[in-house]
C-alpha cells in the first residue's frame, strides 16, 4: 500500500526537497514491519527485506526513463569525433537555472551516466534484473550518496 503511493509520479517529484520526509515515513514503516526499535538503523533492514528506498526507486525510474527514450538523448560522441574517455556518456544540456538543473530530464541523464557500462548497454528487462539487486543492497538515502558511490 505504501509503495504505490510513493511510486506514483516519482519521476516528477523524486528530486524535490520533500522526498526526505517520505524517506522518514518509509523508514518508520519498515521498522514497524520488522518490529525493530524506533531508533534502529534501517539500511540493513531495507537490504534484508529487499525493499527499495525512495531514492533508490527514483534512480531506477530515471534509468528506465532514459532507456525508454534513448533516441531523444545525444551521446557525447555525436558532438565531435575525438576519441575521449567520456564519448559513451550522454550529453548533459547546459541550463541556466538551478531549478532546471534538478529537473528529471537532466537528473536522469546524470544518473544514467553514473551507471557502469555493464548495466547501461543492456535492454530494459536485463537492466532491471541487474540494477534492482544493486539498489536493494545499497539502500541509498540520498542522490548525493549515489553519485559519491563507486559502482564499479
């Protein structure tokens, strides 16, 4: 019941500041489900139960958005012919406003670029099979935590 409310429209509001309130509610619900102490650390509980945190679910939604609309994004290799290390990444369009920088379009590109090539080069179903267990085991509490993590 809780998951369907969190997942609804997550792509549009998953980068907003209020998502931390949802994470707190999600942690409280997980503690109640497992009869854990109210101050218990929840990352191991999320990993043990195989539940995606709201941030992990947003990462998955953004990744699937890019995979479903990959034809709308431009790889850096299409910009120039130089053989650079980052030629396989998607180009992040330049925007002026901070609000635009945090929009789901740009966040989806940044999240997709952060993923290892072994996941990016798969189709939708294979990506879900490889990415979901990774996100369940990591149980990210923020997008910054995802971007700072070395995924391999």
